[in-house]
């Protein structure tokens, strides 16, 4: 993404223009107005310019006019009308050049490149030099620039110069304007040379690295007595700014310190800048409290404090600033009632407020109807500030409004139809927990400039209905349309048919149960992002969707009822980044059309009925980050070509019929893997030790396969299961259904929270490695239904985050460690069907495990909730499970004999009473007899079917 750093000037613009007009006085004029009767260019200056031209690379021919004797007529050359000497070189590139922060390269189109010849020193009267937006990447700023003693204007912004700023520029004592903006490879070891620029009014060092200047930079700036504008955005400055002892900056009108790592600002020093009109401290790390005295800086016209995270203060202080035109305090911790701020602005004779951005703060209250009196408002962004109440009808009085963003709040009620009066509206972004009512054509009557329409609720069922007639033709042409949790269906909305400029289209949870109409393929050919998620759409995916929409980057049709096969035309969408068609009824083989998807990052085909082998072309996707093919009918070995997925973070192939060995190259090649789920396949062999190399892995599920051998002890080295989870690191791993706490749970945006290992339903042998207890962030551990023996790990109490532990149906021995009562997060435990013995621990979470099924099948276990009492709980002569002391053999034998005698007597009495109590009744009463045997027959049939299905299909498929 290309970003231009633009200089925003308030009313000081007039002052700057007057200054420039003054320094340019002397009846200057362009050479197009020259007196043709006189040769106005000196030979020395002409030759100097030609030498300068020879050193340049001019691929676009911008200097093609530099021929002939009259150099004052050459493009970009300005001469003095009286002396005929060259005084200006205006060689700024005419293209909209900019710096791309993502690729760290400059975007140049019609720029000059090459070397800058020192012959320019022959231009002894030069006072204006503009080389901005050209391509001098890798070159140092020429030191001889410091010899232009008459220079008043120097603009080297966005030129690609590298290295240190030469201190020789401090010789330019007449300099008024200096701009180094957007040269990201430029730095300064110190700024002491600035002290020589006594006349400087404008200084722009944005993107120049000033980290080496330490605390001296502020002292250097304080030596410039007439500085009006200071731009230090993205300069890596971290020391405090505006200490009170520095007083020479009080003339500042514009101050931009955005995008620096400042942790604090001396607001005492800031309050001394009484003339300040523009203040930008956004995107720093400031955690201070804004003093109420800021409300006395009445000259302020623009305040930008966004994205400091911990910046605090009361919003009502801004209501005193009657000259304020722009206020952006988004993404902080400001508090207060929004009505107080609005009322404060209304106390001004004429509020000039045009832009109001309070998004993501701790502001409360409802939007007052008085906001309709702020007539100059053009943009309102109140996203995520816990607003309640309704959207006032008075919003329709803001005739200049261009943007209305109220999403992520708690507003209720209807959306006022007065929105339809706002003819200048470009963006509508409304989303709340309980918006309701009906949206009709009346809401959009005059919205001829509307480009973005985003409306959603987050209720369990849509209470907002979009009721627009099929034949309605909108007055707008949208670029983005998002309708989420609104009732749009059941029919596909035909009113979007003529929206040919759409780049983003999202119908999510809109109850559309229709097929995609034929005309959809021919509309909005520049569509980039398509989301039809969570509807009831049916029928086939349009066969020509890839041909008609070849520019798609996001393609999400998940959670619908689409059937048929994947259209081959999808293979023509080479720009795809995310492709998701999960949870549909799609079938057939996966097409072999993946070779040209060089940017594809996500593939999710899970929960369909795809069959056959994985196509070979899919192995060419080297940029793939998420691959989810779970719950299909895919078979064969896991392709060897998956080794190319070196950037993969999620691999989910569970509930298929993949066979062969669990590949060792997964642990060798997929070093970034976070999630590996191969559950319910036909994999065999041992668990490769190379999986221990996956230091980023936080969820491993290879359960319900035919794996054998020991559990590798090196799994205890999976460091991501030792470190606390980080949302910023692990977010965006896809959706996965995980077996935890005895049930299937769907993890969506929070899959990074699932930390665990599932090796259940295999043929693993040996002991449970003690090393697994090092994985202290584990939430779930399932080793059930294997052939593990030995004792439970002694240090299992270290797994303090554990919520699910299933060791059932193994051959474990020994006692349950009493220290397990410290596992206070444990909510699901299954130790049944082992050879455990001794007393069941009591206390803490174990008090909640009162279901005997947790421990059943361990005959030598005793204590609550089992019926077997432990030794110290029964009188002498009772048999104690697990007591094998030879000295008590006789006592045990006698006790056992007595217990067995009572047992058989009880059986005899029970048989007599039970048999004759039931059978006598059935013999006497015929209708009861028929009903009873019919019931027994039905139960038997059901049990047989259940047993047959279980034995025939030992691996459960997700439905």
C-alpha cells in the first residue's frame, strides 16, 4: 500500500504564502514571458545547467526543452526578470510519487535519476531548489548544497537520498523552507547544524531517523527562533518533548510528532505554545493524562491524538475549543459523557467542528439530538464507545455530513429515515447489538454520493429487516456493501443488480435461501472481496464466476447449501488470497487448477463431500498459510509435495481416509506450524520425533488413527505450549472443531487459545513421558484408548491451566497423585478403565467429579464417588480394595466369605421377588405380556443397530 505523507496546513497557510511572496519579490516571472529581443541567459549558467543535465537519467524526457541558448526558457528554470540570472530550479517530479511502507521502495514514474553535478554552484543567485519526488535512491545528499548561501527554499522530499544529513547545510543562514520528508534511509547523527538556520520557518524531517540525536535534538530545535511548522513524524524519537526550559518554540503554529515511540510528553511545555493551531501526537505510546488546561489553547484548529492506547482525559475539555475543526482522539482511554462534549461545542457562537473521531474510548451515554445543530460536521466516527439509546432523527439536519460511523456500540431502535436527506453522505457504517425495524428505499432517497454501506446487528436472530422492492434502482453506485445479521432473504436482492462499481460485497447471516442469479456473474466485474457466509444459499456455484470476476482476492461461500463441484473457472482467479467454501454440500474431486495462485494464503474446503486424491497442483502453493480439508472423503498418502508449504501455520486434514505413515517432514519443513490436526484417518507407524521441532505448535491432534510405538518424550520441548499465548502472534489460524471437555467445540477467531495434545484412540504403548508436564500452558491432554502403562506423571500438578484430562482405557497403574487437587482449572476428568489403585484425592476441583464414570473400571480404587470404601472408613473384617498386606490374609478371607454369603442370599431373595413379581403379572394379564415383549424386542433391535454401526464405523465423522 502506498502512503503519502501530506502536509496539512491550517490558517497559517496564508502567513507562509506571504513569506514566500516576500522572498520571491523582485518582479520574477517565468521564461514564457521573456523579452524575445534580448538574450537573457548567461553562458556560464547555461553551461552549468547542461553539465547538470548530462549527469541525470531522464527516461521520460522531462528535460527535452533544455536546448538552445535561452536557458531561461527551459522547463523548470526561472530567471530574475531584471538581472536575467537563474534563481529557481523547480524540478519536482510531476507524478504522484510516494513511499510504499510495506515493500520499503519508492514508486517513481516520471522521475529524474543519476548524479547531481556540482556545476550547479555556478548558479550563484539560486535561492529556490526543488528536486522532490525524484529517484536518487542510494545517493548521499551532496555536501556542496551547503554552499548555496542565498538559498531560501530547499525541498529534497521523497527522493531516496541515503546516509547522514550533511552538517554543511547549517551554512544556509537564509533558508526559510527545508523539507527532507519521506527519505526513510536518511538519518542524522546530530541536529546541531540547525542552530545556523536562524531564518527557518518550515522544517520537515518526517521519516528521517533521528534516534541517534538522543536528547540533543530538542535543544537544537530550540535554537531556531522563528519556526512556524515542525514535522517530525516517524523519526524514532523517544525522549520527552517540550520541556519547559525550552522557550524559543513558542511561535509554532504546526506541530507533528506522530508515529514515534514517545512514552510521555511534557504537557507543561505544550501549554506554552499559545499560538498552536495544529497538533498531531497520534500513534505514539503516551500514557499520560491530558490536563484540563488544554481547553485554554483556543487557537487550536486540529487535534490528533489517536492510537496512544493509554492516553487519558475527560472529553469535555475539548468542548471549550471554539476554533476546533478536527478532533481525533480515537483508540485511547478518554472518558466522559458524549452529550457534555456536544453541548460544549454548542456553547460557541459558531462551532466550526467538521470532523469528530472518538472511536474506541471509554466514552458513554447516548447520542444527543442536539448533535444535529453542529452544522459544519462532515465526519462522525463514534465506533466502539459503548453508546446506548437510539440514533436521533436530528442526524438528518447535518447537510454537509459525508461519513457516519456508529458501529460496535449498544444502540437500539430503528435507523431513522432522515438519513435519506443527507445528499453528501459517502459512508454509512452502522452496527449495534439491537438495531431493529425496517430499512426501505426512503432511507436512501437522496444519497447520490453513497459509496460504503455497512449495516449489521449481533443479535441471535435478525431484528433488522431490509425491505426493498425488487424493481428499485438505487441513486448511488456503491464500492462496498456489507449487510450482516439483517434479514435480506429469502430471495437474492435484485436491487444490487446495477451496482457495477462494487469492490466488496458481503451478505452474512441474511437468511437468503435462494440460488445465485445468472445476472450476478456480469455485474461488478471489479469485485475484489465476496462474502456469502452463513446463509442458506443453494444450487451450484456459478460456473463462470472465475471468468466474470477475475480480480477476486477474498472468496467466502462457507456455511451454505451449495452443491455440485467446484467450477473450473475458479482457476482463472489468479489474485486469490483467501478461498473458503467450507460447510456446504460440494462433491467430486478437487480440481487440479492451483498452479497460478501465487498469492493464495488460505484454502478451506472442510465439511463437504470432496473425494479422491489431493491434486498435485495444490502442492505448488508455496505461500499457503492455512490448509483445511477436514471432514471430506479424501484418501491416499499425505502428499510429499506438502513439504513446499514452509509458511503453513494450520494443517487440518482430520476425518478423511488418508493412509500411510505420519510424515516426518512435517516437523522438518513446516517450522511455522501452529495447528496440526490429522484426527480420524488411517495413518500408521510411530509418531516422528521431528514433530518436536515445531516450536510454534500449540495444538496437536493425531487421535483415532493406527499409530503405534511410544510417545516421544521430546514433545515436552514444544515451547509454544510452555509460553503464554499471544493474540497478536496466533490470530488468524482458521476454524477448527476440537474435541474437548467431552464434546466437540468450534474454535473460530480464538483458535490460538486452544493449547493441547490429543493422541487418543491409537495403539500407543509405553509410559506417559514425564516431560509432558513441562507444557504448562496446556488446556487439554487426551491420551485415552491406547495401551499406555506405568504410573501417572508425578509432576502432573504443574499443568495448572489444564481443563481437560482424559487418560481412560489404558493400562495405567499406581495411585492418582494427591497433588492433582491443585489443578483448579480442571473441569473434565476421565481416568476410567485402567489399573489405578488407592484413594481418590479429595478437595478443590475433585469435589466436582462426583460421577463414578470418571473412575469406573479401576477395581482397586476407593473413595468417593465409588462405592468401594477405603481402609480407614470401614469396620474390621471388611475387604479393602487394593490392600495386599500378607499379615491380614486371614482377616480378608473371613471378611470375603461373609461378604460372599450375604451376596448370594441377597441374590436369592431378589430373584424370587423379582421373578414372580413381574412374571406372575405377565402370565395373568395378556395385554401387558404382549406390550412387554414388544418393548424388549424394540430395545434389542436398537442395541443391535448401535453395536453394528459402532463396529463397522469406529471413527466418527463430523456432520
